C-alpha cells in the first residue's frame, strides 16, 4: 500500500488482499456485498487489531454505498438518502429526545473539500427550537445542531479542539462528522459514500484533520460520513511530485455539481435519520 | 428613539440630544470629533449609568470612523486600515506573546450580514504556526486564531455559547468580534466603522445575537468592530411593516462590493494591530 | 402613480383604479382573477392605447401568479412550474423544431438582480445537441439556447444590442426574457411571478435595461417572465432619498434563498414548456 | 508529442526539440529568453508553416511570462501587470479612440476554468461612457467593452458565434480573449502567463472552444492571454483514463486563490494597456 492513499476501507481491503497474494481472507476483516437497482452496498467489519493493521483503519464497521448514477438519477438519489438514513439508525439509537451534533469538516473555499460545509448548510437544525418552542415541532423530531468549524490553516485552531469544546458545552449524545475523502481508484471519485462508526481518522480528507475525531477524544460516539472527491496526484502520477512544489489534486471537471448533489443526498439522509416522522419530501421543503 | 434602531453610539447620541431639546450635553456622555483628509473620527465615551441609559449602550469607548470614500479611494482605504490598527492598539495591550481570538459574526449567505465572515477569511492567523514552528515567524507577530461560528438559525446553538466554549479551550487574552450593524441614517450605511471596547450588545447586527458578547460572559476583553450595512425597513418606512409578514432590509445596490472592500479594510486593520512589524503591503501579500 | 414604481401590470391596474375614483373599469383594460390551492392567477389584458397609457404598460397580455408559499411548499412549487409552462405554451406555438433563445437579464453579482442569470443556469439547453447529435434526443424536445448578456455597467454594451446581435445570428422563433422586477407592494416581493407577451419594457428591473426588448426591436416574439425582488426605497421611504447619494434597495432578508427557489420554478416552467414530453421529474434530473 | 496536451507554445517548443534529437533549432521557430527580478520572459516566434507544424501552433508571436511568485509577492504582481500592458501595446496600436472588446472565455462554475470570466469582472469598461458622457473621462482612456459569452454546454451556441455576432454589431478594432489553459508541466500551472497575437486555437482551454477565435473568423486582430490552470489527467497518469468514464483534471489545491490573484494581474495589465494615462493604483481604485 506504499504511496497509495485511500480513506476508503473497501479500497484498503482490496489493496490489502492484492498484496497478500493467494490470501482470500484476512484475519480480523469480514466483508459482504449486496446490490440492488444499480446501487451496491459493501460492508467491511474490522474486528481485531490484525485487521486494523492490515487495512490501516480503526476497528469498527464501514459501509460503502456505490451509486455511479447519483448525480444523474433522482431515483438513485432518493434511494441513497434512505440507505444513509437506515445505516445511521442502525449505528445509533436515535430517540426523539436525542441531541446530535453534525460537524461539517473541510474548507468551503476549496470546492472538492466543501462536502462537509455544504451538508451542514442543508440540515434541518432543531436544537434551538426544541429548547424554546418545542411545541412547534411534531413528534419524532430529534434535537439537531450543526457547526462548520473550518480548517487549521484558516482558524489557527486544531479542528478537533473546536469540536471538543462545543461538544462539552452542548452535550450531544452523538456526533455525525461529514468530510470529503481521497480515494485510490478514479471510479470511486464522486460515486461512493462511506459511513462508519469509527469516526474520522487522523490525516483523512482533503484538508488533513491532524488529530482525528472519535469516541475516545470526544466522549461521544462519532459516525463519519464521507465521499471521495479527489485522488492524490501522487497516487496516479507517473512521476514523483514533491508536495512543496505543487500541492496538486486530481478531481472531476464537474466537481461543483457533484458537491451540490452529493451534499443534498448526505444532508437529507441525515435529516431522515434524525427526524423519523418526516418524509424525504418533507425535509426537501425546508432545505432544498 | 422609539422605532428607530441603531447599533451606532454616535447616532444614539445625536438622537438622544435631539429628544432632550436644549440639552447641549448629557451627563455621562463625553464626545469629541476630529477630521483629516476626508475621514472623520468621533469618540463617544459613556462614563456612567445615566449616559448608558440615555444612549441605550453599555459604558465604555466608542470610536466612529466616517469614510464616505472608503470604497472608491485607495488612500482612504489605507488610512482607515491604519486608524483601525491604532484604535485596537489603544484599547488593548498587544504583545508578541498575546493570543487574540477574532470572531466573525453573521450569516455568510446573506450578503449584508457577511462582513464578519468575510473579515475572518482575510486574516493572517498564526496561532498554529507559533505553537509548532514559531521560528518561521518574525518578531512582533502575535498569536491570532479565528472562527466564524455561524448564526443560531443554521447552527441551532447560541452563538455566544460557541464562542465561550472555544474561548475556554483556546484561552485568548483578547477577543475581537466583527459584525454587520444597522444604522438609522442612510448616509452611514457602508461608510462608517465603529470600534468599541464594550463588546457586542444583545440583538445587534443583522442576524441578532441574542446574548451579546462581552468581558462579563467570556472572561476576556471584547473589542467590537462593526459597519452598518442595512437600515431596518421600519426605520424608513412610511407604513408599519409587520416583521412576520416580510422581514425586509434596506441596503445599497452595491452591497457585494461594499462588503468586499470594507472587510479588507477591517481585516488588514486587525492584521496591522496584531502583527506590529508588518506593513500594510506585507499583510496584503498574504491575504489580499 | 407619481413616485411609485412598479413593473407589475396588476399593481399598475390597482393604482390606476384608485386614482380614478369611482371608476370600476378603465377603457382598454380587461382583468380577471381565478384562484385554486392557494395560488391566484390574475390576467390583465391591455387592449388599446388608452389602457396602455392609464397603466403605463404596453398593449398585450399580463398573467400574474400569486404564490406566497412558493418558497416553503413543494406542492406550490410544482403547481407554479406547470402554470408557467401552460402560460408559455398559450402565448407561443412551441413545436419540436422550434428554436427558443432564453435571455437571463440582470447582474449576477447583485443577489436580488440575479433571477435571470440563475434561471439560465438551470435550463436544459439543446440547440447544440440538435444540430450535431439530434438522435440522442427524444421527441418533442425543442431547440433551446440561452445567454446571460450581463448589464451595461459591466459590459459597456447596451444589453439589447447583445441580444439583437445573437438573435440575428442564431435566428430563434421565440425569445423568453427573464428578469427581476420592482414592485410597489411589499407583499408581492418574492411571491408573484408575471408572464407577459409584450417583452421587457425600458427601465424595468433592478438593473435598468434602457432600450427594452420586444418584437419590434428584435423581430421575434418576446415573452417576459419576472418576479419582484425589490421595492424601490423611494416607494416606501418617509423621506426623499437622492439616488446619487445612496442607490438603496429594499429586499427581504432571505433573498438568496428566494432567488434559488424562484429561479428553479421559472427555469423548470420553461423547461416543461419547451420539452413537452418531459415530466417535472425528468427535467429536475438534469438541472436540479 | 503524442498524448501530451499543452496550450503553451513554449512547452510545445521544448517537447518538439526533445523529439528531434540533436536539433538545436527548428526551421520557422525563433526563441529568446530574458530574465529579471525573478520573472522570466520567453519569446517564441513561429515564422513559417514548418514551424507551425512542428509546434502545432499558428504562425505568430507567443510571449510567456514565468512568475512563480505571482501569488505571493505584490512586487511580482505589479511587474506582471506592467509586462502584460507593455506586451499588449507592442502587439496592437492602442489609441484613445480605439475600441477593444475583451472576451472572458470559460465556465465560471468550474473554478480552474474561470480565469476569463474573473478577468472580465475586473475591467474598467468605458464604451458606454464614451458614447454618452465622454467628457467625464480623461485623456488616453480608450473604449473598452467586455463580454463573458459562456460555454457551449450551457448556452447551446458556439462561443465563436456569440463573439462574432457581438463583434459585427459593436465593431471593435481589437479583441483580447482571455482563457484558462492546459499545460504539460506541473511547474507551469498557475505560474505562467502566455500572450499571443494569434488568437485562441480550436480546442484550447479547459472548456474546449471548438472553432477557435482569430483574425480570420472575426475580421479583427485577436490577442489571446491565458494561464495554465490544469494539467490533463492523461498527461500525468500512469494508466490510461477513458475520458467518458471520468473527465478528470489535475489542478492545485489553492486554485481559487490562484484564479483570484492571476485574474487581477491580467485584468489590470489590460486596464493599463488600454487606459494609458492611468497608473496601477488608479485602476485598482476602480476594480480592486
């Protein structure tokens, strides 16, 4: 796996199997695949330290949704919203008195890094309404608050520190962290969404969150949702590219459109998971 | 002062004098005016509770910079940068080992409310570099970190709570809070910058920060910098406009340009104040 | 009608009736109202010079759609899309070999003036595909091309001149021109869409198109679609505001959201009118 | 030169020399290099058909400005503005009664393709003022108008057709066309500006202008100014990437900042060339 950077457990698994020739299975890694209506769902469970080391990922569950037609098909978009909602509900016990903090990571001024901030702008936040005018809200609307903490280079503060500070004050039962990812395979860029219950790993994403974000450093379960929007230039380049010289990224020409559509799918997946009596149409009325 | 909303102490003072006919002076309010090169500087000191009540503003110093040509003249822009830097240094003792947290208030998606977030994007933040690679920085570069916490309606969290949480963790010696303001007089919109050492008052700005932000609730001195970008429709309207019906604002047609230019002046004023060995040209190299 | 500026025929009609006391009807003006599901449709026909003079509008048909819930309700949005499509088809004979030029007027950098450019970005343009790969397209997909010509202040060219030049070269059978309008009544801002077969009148809109745009100066029928996004400050102000001093506008605080939602309704109304075999869901797949 | 796409004559020249081993010189190509203060200027003259064929570029002059520090140094920025102005004046005879049409090519919604539209937004356009209020303008202010015609995929009209139509109507003596380019060498991305008197070649740029733009098809001299903002993924990739599968681009992570700074340099270079009595400071007052 030298020189190949991927934030996707499913890719790390494939690369790992390729390196260990003949190995049909790695101890500590269980995976399964299902597919329906042009959408594939791959589940990778890393169950022990050996699996964690082999894949370079934390112990836990990684669900990968492959939806090549996400940006073209409303049908696929709607299914992806519902799959995201189901997976979140499967990983966390959302009750109507729960409070969830959604964190949109990344730099809004670098388009391929703007997935997290774009998702945050499309959420149906309710925490302030529940505190003051909760009778305005129907049943099964849980508490949601959201921040886009920015990136180290523009805030001067470790992103994890901002999130920990807000978490201590607001006291959510769950954090959902959304970030753009890097993939190794071009075909995964803009088509794959990964959901895991292990949080954000150090150094993931376009913008490099140095400390990571997980239950250990926040005290709260962290579900991470991400989509690869770039391949590191070093992954595909024929020649060695010194990072100082040119911090390059490889992305798709339609990345603005991709971010808009994918962030809508992720945001509405989260909205559906947290507000269980609402339909997709309901949440779209509020947030687009 | 019924029905007239202003965040400017200088306007509150004028309105207050008008209401108290014959009154040449109000107990607890001292003001002075100077002017040079087309830029006026008005200082209003509110020295006691009587003055505070008369003007509806907290006890403290309010400096108003009137620069009608700010958006047209580079000369005026440069002078305003230097005046802002001088006033900040006059209000706070900036040393090279100080840490300042700059807070950009307001909603970046409502143009006239985007002054604070735009300023934050133009700052020379140094806190993370000082912590890890301080030898990269020259002398007299103080520590600067910055956040744009968002607004209650999109985060679900009281803005003051986010700032207090980050303040407790980062432990700055000074907060500088930047926000768009409302004025009563059309001629002040986009031409006047107010700097005060009293923090942000509850309900100021376009986006209504409900709790305010001051030394009392943060434990740290708060310098507030603002520019009126709107007049409340109720201030100028012939007819009563119910707020629920239409939350209107009156602003200038060139408000996008105004925000760009004014935020550059405020940001570089802050940059000069906090990095005392740098020239305006130096800071412009980094942040535009 | 002194000092009250409105681009809406329906408002001009009301104001005109108010001024001519006792007059229940004006010669040369016929109007009718219908309402269903919270959406009102008012038709004003100006049939002769007397009506034209009384209302200050050209002879022709003006349809006003009143949809106060457009920005909150997907039901209303869908109905408005279909009403716009029906009205366009009623005013012009769209065939699958027609070519329509859609013109997005206004300044994209002034939010309340960006309706036209935002609509243009959401159109399903087909002219280039029909010319080169027409077998890719299904039946009843007519030819659509689109430009956003900019405004005089940033191009240095009369907007009408750019449109006439492109019209001569591309030779459409129909022009649909979209622009932001000014209203007299606060309640119409962001809630009313006007469609007329008379083109754009000189001086309409936020950005002032000086020559107007109509069949006479383009040689092609011009359907104009607009939504009031501002009230002129002079319309509501208690005091006289000199335009040189402060070119103010009164708009709603949520104008960014309004432009996004209204431009989607107008764009998809146009898409449905011009591509008659497509459903709203079909066009949303392509353009959002 | 198979598989290597470059819009830069200087790169085509280097690649061509490499392929023709031992060849120190190609018939029909003359080049010279000068350097001062960290800025290199390379002049490539293609003087006959042989040179044109060898380099795959039209006969004419190509000036390449290499300024690696353009985005960090105000000194370099100012020098680049002046070099661009000098080169434009050297290629065209600008008089105070000249009319120049500046065309900003590319798609404003794809950041690395937005150089042209960003330049157009920073120009000091004067054509409309000269026609109506010419006494407002000083001496040596020539006529400038500007359009951003969009791209084929969003207008449905060949870009060259829009430009030819506007040219016929406005009748400029000169066209300056600005576009983002593709380079072969990573180090040229965002650091090199090319000015040529040969116009835009078919297929250049990120957005592929299919017909090109030159004196032959417009009847007017066309100066082209461009900066590489991307490398085609196929140029650097280890593996064959099918274009249908993933229209990738390789760009720098700070491309938003690069576009902002480079477009300011190009715009102000053009402003200085066309308004010969103005200083850089003068033009910056108007356009930033």
